[in-house]
């Protein structure tokens, strides 16, 4: 500020010494306070000032009086100078800061080193954060309103046009009348060139306005030039609403800092830091990349608050977060009923569809007991906790196809899904499987949310990892540098906001430190280690195909074997089993993975080829070479299970179904299903319906059928009629199947085959004389080109039928072993009927 010498004057007890600066309606003087023997800055309102200037004077006094912060120039007094024969003249007394404004300092040095500029802006943001915490938006942040003291500390001043934010404004509802400290709400206030787009439109004040101004100031400190060059103020006001401001490409800063600046300058207020604290956290993390973020403070972190705010405004991910919150409330209540929970689920069509798909997959078949067609049945079979947890996992997959970066997001989701599936496989405790699935999957929640909401920042995290380690600790450190807090803290904060169960919140935080050398007992600690091991094994599977992948998988298996109480051989086998189940899950979700995508390594088996430095010994042990050597050293029992055959998930669903039939044997899935059915049948008095649904689900998934239906003899009419089924057309097929075995001699092929109890597979019913033998009711309704009939016989008479079909001629093929397994499944149903079990 210029120093203008003037004759000595007194304002009250203050002795005016020289002018520090002049404005349109006020003059700032250097004054001396003899009572306290100190120099002060006295802002004297001109006698001719209008009512608006007087309002701003009162506004500044009220605003600054609420702020006691080292980066805000404090106000000492506000009073009026009584002038003889004239109106009183208002004045404010501030702390005198000996030093230039930032605007004056930049005249000597336009461009600043990145670190120095960031450190200065941290002080400015601290001041703004204190104001925002008091509900005050500065609205005129610019270099001339920042003083630099002799200690280098920046002080923000001139809150003359600051405005108060009402609660309604903070939640996105706009400002209430009179909500501001001043009287200019709805008017365009601020300085062109530093004014935010929404301020230029006259919108209600929000903290993000100050963030934009801070972003402009930081960009100008780094570049040394104005960000918005415009001599016409009105043109500047128009341009900021229509153009994206950008840190010049010529400025040499790293991508992280550039990303922080650009996010502060986002034209869309929803894409910008929501307040000074959020931007401060990001800038501080860039300056101090190795600083840890304590978990207890991370939940109140600015980045987390910004994410939660964006999720409220942009609800497409998770699209069903509101539904999940309601389901949590009902499912954890001691008074709500099954009907109440079913009703909550049915309110969300997408959630209903996904839940029914999930409950009908192999992963949940044991809990669900077979095909489930209604939400109430799903809730009754799986229970409140099961449905609640399925809703939480479903929430991670919605609307991924709507994003421009859907491919990357899909890969991240599949990785999380594989980790959950593998964790469930790694536990021998059935009751622990579901918890292991969810906690392992949700250990990736922060990573998934970042990929969806902050794709540029997620890319920066990945770029930092390319040349370094890819373990969890390295990824967390990179996330802290970019986001200001780690993925784990971010996921934990969202989980708390969603109201997820406490045990899940605790289990979804990966443990730190070395892997325990002892077997972990059941509990939250074991779930955490299951999640960490499953995610590490999943990362190993994402390694390049072939030998490098197998070597990475072996090393991870050896590392975690002691804690899990398993041999490394078993862990590798479980990893391959999880691949097969993941394949079924992706099909159930209609999730297609493009050819060449790294995620395909999770669902495609790798050939059993020894890796360099790996040798299988005669006793079945696997020897792994020490790092830097080629000689293998025996370390653990490991053996690769046969890989899952490749399936082109990028093909259309029909083609994918045919590819699965021709490339993958249904034998393993049929054997697993038969084992589950026998376990159900051996459990005291099994429920007939549970056995039936388990059999139908096994046939439907193992053979990749379009439709599977169970028919039962009606005691009045004697007809075999469709009762229930699985598949897109199950309702229509159930209605169409009305077979009368008494018509066997009248040319009805279905009646004749059922009457004889003949197990029949029709490979192609579209050509030749066989097509003419199909009954007219079948050709006019179902007309499947290939189908399977498995009659259920009692005393040489049919009492039921299992019908299955596919949409492509020749696609339903069964070799002798597979056909034997299908018949064995049918026989289990017959035996349960024979024992007279009720459903």
C-alpha cells in the first residue's frame, strides 16, 4: 500500500499518522492507539458514503468479530466518530500488519515456486475454513485482500461483502431471504477475474465460491500471469460462466498439483471442492505425502464430506444407497416383519431384479436352497441378514455402463467381486462365508467410489503406482498424496454414513503389518486377514497370463497359508474354484468383459505351465526359487488345479451361452450341485421344495439353460402341469406345460415319453420328421429348438417331470458322465418324494 503523509488528526483516541490505502467509500490509515501503545489500521468511512457502504461497514464488523484466527486480520473495535455539526463517521480498527499485500508482492515476483505457493495458500485456506465454519463466505478473495506479514504468514482481510450461509443453502436448497450478513444476495458481487461462475450469475453464496477464487490465486502464483485476461469487467463476468479456466500447460508442476488446481477451478460447483477445508486437505497431502491420516480424523475429512455431498446430489452411484439405508433400518429392527423388508426391496425395481439374480447364483445356492422367484421367498430362505448383505454388494455394480470410464470401473468391480468370492472359498466355516465375501469385497469400497466419482484422481493414483510397488500400503500412500486420505479411510467413512453393521465396518479395514504365523481364530480379526489375503491373491491373478501369474499366485499362497490354516496347494485350488464361481456371477449379472481386458484373467483359466524358477517335486511339493536365483527351494505344498476354460464374455448373451456349452464341461458344477442336494436330503427331514429348487438351479446354471421347469401331476385331472421354474420364460413355459400321459397312444410325443419314463434329450427339433412329432400346443407356445425331459416315476407311472431347454439348436449337449449326474439329481427328488417329505 502507498504511504501518503498527511497532517496529524485524531479519531477518538486514535492518532492518524499516514494513509495506507484508499477505496471508493473508505480510507485506511496507519494510526496509533496511545492507550495500549500500539499501531493499528483504522478504516474510516467517508462522510459522503451511501447506505450500501454503511451496510458493508456493519457487515464487515460483524463478520470479522466472529473470527479469531491467525490468518484473519482481526478487528479490535467498531465505533463512530462524533463530528461537531455533522453526522457521525463510522470507523473500524484492525490489527496493523506490517507488510505488503499479495498483489504488491507479485509485482516484484509474478511466478512463485510450487511449494512456496502451496504453503502460502494453505494459510489463506485456513482463514477461509474458519469463516466457512462460522457460515461466512468471503465472496471477494483476491491478492489485494491478502496481507503478507513480516513473518511470512498470510492474513485475509476485507470481509465487507461477506455473506452468511443459511442451512438451506448448505444443503443445496438456495438461500433464505435475508440469510446473508450483507444485503446483496441475488446481486453480482465480487471482483471480475476472481469471481466464481455461480457468483457471476448472482447465485446464493456457498463456500465453493471462495474455493474458486483461491484456485485462481494459486494458478496465478504458479503461472505468474492473470488466469482470465479481460479489460472489460462485464466481459470477464460473462466469460467465467461460459469458459473453463485452466492452469497453462507451460507451467511445470506435477499432475497431482495440477489436478488440485483444476478441481478448484471446476465450472460445475458439484465437481469443485465443496469448501476450503477440502481443498486444504488435498493441498496439504501434496505438500506432505508421507504424513499419515489418523482414522479418527479421516471420517470428518474434507474429501469424505465432499464425496458424501456429491453422492447426495449425484445418486446414480450407488443408485440404491437410499434403498440400502432403508433396508438396513428394517433388517436390524426387532419389530419389523418379513413383509416390511420385502416391501422396502420392492420399492426399487433395479434392486429387486439384482437381488433375485444374486440369490439364484451358485454362490448363494446353499443358503437359498435353489431357484427363488419372489422377494418374499428370498427373504424367507436367506433371512434378514442375508438379504441385507446382498443389497450391500449389489449396490457396487449399478449404472457402471453409464460412465465414460465404464471399462476401468468394471475391471475394478470384478476385482472386488473376485476378492469376495475367493475369501468365501478360503473359509471352511459356512457361517463365516457370507461375512468373508462382503468384508473382502468392501475392502475395495473407497477404491471403487474414487474410480466412479474422481476418475482423474484415480488415474493419478494408478500412474504413481506404475513405476513402484502395487501392494496395499503403496496404494494407500498414493491415495493420500492425491486425495488427502487413503482409500481405506474413504470407504470407512462412507460405510459409516450408510449405516452398515459395525462388524462389517470393522472387518472392511485391511490389517497392517506382517502376516501372522499362526492360525487365526474366527472373528473380526480373521475376517480382516481373509480380506487382505483374498485381495492379494486377486492381484496375483491379475498378473500377466502364464508363468508370471502362476509364480505370483504361488508366492501369495505361501505367504498367507499359515494364518489361514491351509496349505498353499489348497489356496491355489480355491483360487481356481473362485474363478469358476466368478464366471457364473458375471453371467448372472449380464456383465461382459471385453477381450484383452486384464479382468479376463480373473475368469479365464491359465494353462498349468511351470513358471521359471518353479519346479514340482516327486512328492507333490512345489519348489520356488529365491529372488535373484534360478535354483528352486522347496517351500510349501502347492499344486495348480485345472483352469476354467476360456469364455468370450464380450460376445452377446446367446453366443456366450453357446460358447459356454461347447467350451466348458458342466461336470464340475453338476457334481457340486449334486453334493449340495444330497446334503439337503440327508439333513433329517428335508423340505421337498428346498431340494426341488436346488436341483432346478443346478441344472439351470450347469447346463446354461434358457428355462428349467418342474411339473407335478395334478391329482384331479391327472395332467403333469408346470408348477415353478427358472429362467426368463419360466412363467410362460409353466403355463404351457400340460401333459396328459393317457394320450401317449394319440401321437403326443411328450405324453408318450413321460408314460414310458424315458429320459430324452432332443438336440435339434427344428428339422426332419422329429419336428412334425412335436405336439401343436408346444409348437405354438414354447417351441424350443433343443430340450431335455426327465420324468419322475413311481410304480411305473409318471408323477412329475423336469423340463429344460435352450434357445440355440444343438447347444444342449451332455456326455455320458454329465447325463449320469443329471439323472442322479432327478433321482434325489424321487427319493425325497418317496420318503413323503412335505414342502
